[in-house]
C-alpha cells in the first residue's frame, strides 16, 4: 500500500512494537516533549490498534501538559496478520478507548479528546466503517483519517468499492465526514476533485495539509490557496513518519515552498494562519483557540530572533521586518517559552 512498501517495512512493525507498554511509555513521552519544545500546543495523534498503548499516549499528553486529540487506529483488512484486528475487536477497543478518555478530568477541562480513527478506507471493511460511523454519532466525538492521499490510494479505493465513488463519498455514506457528529479532520486531500471538495465543505470536514509528506509519499502538492478560496477548512500538519520533521515551524516553511511550484502561491502569513487560527478551525475550536481574544484559552509561544544565532537582526529592522525574518527562518532554537492553557511548559 505504501510507496516502496514503506507501511509494510517500517510503519506497521514500528506501531506493533508499541503494544509493549514500557516501550510505548518511552516513545510517547518523548513525542509529547519533542512536539511541545517545537511549539505544538495542541496535537492530533494517530495512535495504534492497541487500546492499552493508546491509553499510554493519552497519559503522556496529560502528564506533559499538551492539549491533544488521540485516536485508536482501526484496521481489519489489507494489513499484516501481526498487526490486524477483527471487526469486533476494533469496535470494542474504540468504545473502550472513547469511554476511557471521556472519564479523564483532562477531558472535562478540554485538554484531551478521543478521536474515531479509521486509518483509511483501504484498511477498514465496509462493516467497520458503517459501525464506526454509528459510534461517532452516538458519542459525538471527532473523526480523523486519510483521504485522497495518492493516486495509488484513490485507485485502490475504487477497486475495493466499485461504483461507490470517491473516498469522500464513502466516508460520507458511513457518517464519517463530520457535521452530524463531531468535527472531521482528513489528512492530505491532494487528489480531491472539486465535486468532493464541495462535499467536504458541506460537511464541515477539514483538511490537514502535510506538505513535506506529500512530497515524499506521492510527489503531490495540495493547492492550498484554491481550497481556501473555495471555503474549505485547512489546518497545517506534520505527518510524523510520512515527513521527517515534527516541527510546525518547518511545516510552515515547506507549505510556502510547495505552493511556489503551482499557480496559486501562499505567503508566509498564510502559512502562519494555517498553523494557528486555521488549525483551530480545522479541529472546531476557533472560538477558544488560535488567536488572542478575551476569554480564549492562553496557548502561546515566545519567539526570539536573537536566540540560536540563526537569524541576523539589524538596527534598521522594524518589528514587521523581524517577524518576517522569524517566520521562514526560525526553528525550535528560537522558541524561548511555551504556554498551554496558561501553564508554562518550556
């Protein structure tokens, strides 16, 4: 399924190893700390098919103070035997995980959220998709998956579901595109046609734009400007493993670079929007996150152009000049403070 067998050779074995909870504790604790240090105040995570491992991920986010949406991955077909669930195991595990997260005090304070997570249509049977859709309606929780990521994925979906249309239509058919239940966030969306982008817009389904992994996975480029102009919701993502960098700062830079190879370019300010208010809109939290307003949650970074030695500042530079230098040139060395929900984490 992956290019050159990437999923089979690396991703699935790496995820399967996380069923060892000692290993999962180390990996997830590092992941939360690393992304916080990169300035990610709110993260959306794909976990694994293992419920206990996903609980470890949930606790790592809570312990480190990161606001997070965590999903137990669903897969009952087209995956290796060592990393596969039955349909019933997948549904029971998803229900257990949703109830576990909802019982946490951090859920009441809007610091942790469960997400229904069919990996993508290729690894989920029709029965599993339908019943996950019913769960999403019952529990009123967020949904995440991958959509139209590559030409191969699109064609494989058609072969599995002849005559049923695109993956967007299949998700919508099974109540997994949002609106009736929780907010839906779909990764990539590079190969969505206008018809299916309109369908996603009607459902309020957002796209997580992961520019670096789009290059690596399918040499694809999302036309961000065109989708924003048509009213689609877009937030910025990193797609760790699909892309090599956990930094949203790097994702901003890559998004601008990617856009310059197509007709509708985005600016550094567009990329900044995608990773702040655009991201908040993508997860349905724009009324409490993504900008500074009275009553909003205080999530913030302090950036210094003078720390790290990677940016040159001159006496003639205005505040706007310094900000413009910071956006394309900064990295985690320039982050001196990170607050999440008023708590100083770095």
